[in-house]
């Protein structure tokens, strides 16, 4: 593998990583709840990318090409998972809204979450970092199209004449790029200045993000049967 092909691979990877999608939405959403929440979510997303990458190298991508029904099952499962995360978010938003209203009927339309340190609170934001890692992981794993991307675009670069050591180094570079992007996104979104200007809108960010997750999940399931 030449330096030019490695550079091309990293460019393709970087474009795919920074492209807007559920991963970006969930990292931004959780980052507004606090820095540790955002960084934990970013770690979960990158862990999901690593799982799909490992699956591609294990031959799952080839299995999907040979048996398209496997992709259908994965897409339905992913869509249901993403929609489920959205429904949980909507339930959390409604519960917090009802709690705020019962505590102060005059200002019940303003949801105030407990301070979690390093930012504002969040509708689903009071959970620990472990939950945030799981949320990021599940959000990423809910999109099986990542497997197709790895199999169709990335895997050919890392087979054949490339040694195991070189492959490991390249994969490590890809993971580092993803971690730098999502980690940087979390740091920026959780910065005090951003929190001061946008943090008070977090309940509505939670609402919109959860609604988007439900919509995307339903779209995944519908596309699987189209």
C-alpha cells in the first residue's frame, strides 16, 4: 500500500466520520448536558465504529453481500433500536416536564434539570457516564449501513499485500481520527460559552433529537421492507 492510497483512505474515512447523522446528534445532545456526558458518549460512538470495522474484517460484510436478507434483519433491528432510544428520550422529556410543572405550576413550561457539573443538566442527562457510553455505542450500532461502507470502501484497502502490522496501524489511525472528531465536538459543545448561550435550550434539544431518532428508526425499518 502506497502513501497516496493510505492518505486517500484516511480522507474517505474522515469525510464519512464528520458527515451529519445520529452519531453527531447524540454527541451534541449529551455534550450540552456536561463535558463528561459528551466525552463518554463520544467514546461509545467510536467503540461502535470499532465494532463495525472488526465485523467487516471478520467477513460479516461479505456475508451481507451474499445473503441480502442478513442486511434486512440488521436494518430492522437497528431501526427498532434507534426508535426505542428516541421513545425513551421522549418519555424522559415528558417526565421532566411534568415534574417541573408539578413543582411550580406557574413556570412548568420551563424544564430545569439538576446541575451535573461541567455544563447544564439534560432530560436524559442525569445518568452516569457509563449510560452515556452505552447510548453512544447503541446509537452507532443501530446503523448497519456502516458495515456496508466498511466492506465496500475500506476493507479492500487493507487486504492483499498489506501486512498485519500495517493493517493494525491503519485501523488505529482511523479510530484516532474518529475519536479526535467526536471528542473535539464534545469539548466544543460542552464549553462554558456554548452552555451559557445554548444550554437553556437543552430540553428542546432533547425533544427534537429524540423525535429525530424515532423518525430515522422508522425510516430504517421502512427502507428494509421497501
